[in-house]
C-alpha cells in the first residue's frame, strides 16, 4: 500500500525513468531523498525534478566524473541546479564506499531509499 501511494506521488518522476528504461524507486516514509552520482547527468536532472516536486534532497558525489573548481566546492552542475530551481539541498562530497561517512549522513537525516538500476 505504501509503495502504491509513493508510486502515485512520484508519478511524473517515475515516467521520466521508465522512458530511460531504468528501474527506479521503492518506498516513501519521508520527504528526503538521497541521490548518489548527484553531479552527473542523471543525478543532476533527477534533483531538479525532485526539488520541483518539493522533495528535500541529499546530494552525494565523489567528483570522479563531474567538475568542481576544487574539492571543497559544490560541482558546477549542482550550482546550475540551484540557480534553475532556486531551492537548496544538502551537498556532500563523499564516496559511497566510505561507510563511516555514510553513517554520519544517515545519523542526521531521515532518508527514503532510491534505487536506480541500469537496464
Ligand atoms: O564511484 C563513483 C562513480 C561516479 N560518481 C559520480 O557519478 C556521476 C555519474 O555521472 P555521469 O554523467 O558520468 O553518468 P550518468 O549515468 O549520470 O549519465 C550518463 O548516462 C546517461 C544515460 O544513461 C547519458 O548518456 C549521459 O550523457 C551520461 O553522462 C558523476 O558525477 C561521478 O562523479 C560517484 O560519485 N562515484
């Protein structure tokens, strides 16, 4: 039931991913979504859609394939997201294989898992 409800809430978002033939999302129990690979093409476009649908976003990227002026700055693609949406989100430069860093993030934020699997 919960899954069905979230599917209805995320109707537009889901369509976007079905078109890309990627498999998507699972359940909703909060309005905060973790997006990995946030600075990339799919990640940054996903964040625009989520913010425009009034979700809160925690954006993670290890900067291996997106451009930031330096390691401490937000990637340029995500600056563009901010200017397009005029909305804020949480940014962390992190490698998702870094368990301690992820635990710190999960401690402070109630997250809804989002799975995007390649087709
Ligand atoms: O271990 C990793 C590996 C990558 N990244 C980050 O993940 C993002 C991946 O973004 P890409 O743009 O490289 O890949 P996407 O899957 O988002 O997009 C790619 O696939 C799309 C279609 O699926 C389009 O073809 C698009 O042009 C192409 O860049 C990058 O910011 C990279 O820094 C990590 O955070 N950790």
